[in-house]
């Protein structure tokens, strides 16, 4: 799997639907806001990259909105049908 370094964090590209991950574009949008999350989802809406953070279900900060268990539901309900997306997982 592809590994990405962001500041002092290392992420693994675990899903790359339709081969859409572009590191340069991702690096322009990602901020330290996302560094606390266990996962970062990137999806494209109207050719614009959107980012969303998720926690492992066992993380005490996980809620219904940001629990990784809800990823498939988010993609189904909030992303366009057949949308391009990728998922990065923080390596601890």
C-alpha cells in the first residue's frame, strides 16, 4: 500500500476508488484539524475534493457522525453515485 507522510503523521492509502488520489491536491487541503482522526476520507463532488475525518469505533472520541462504521452509509447518502473517493488510515 502507498504511504503518505504529513508532518509527523504517516498514513496508508487503504482505498482508492477509481484511482483518484492525488497527493498534491490532498496536501493543499489537509490541515492540522485532521491529524487527530484515525482516517481521512477524500471524495469528489462537482470535481472538488472534500475531506472528512473518522475515528476507529474503539476511540473514545467516536460518535455516530465520525465513527468509521458509518463510512459506507456516508458514501451512499452524501456522495454522488459512483463518486471517486479515497481513504487514508493513520499508522500509529
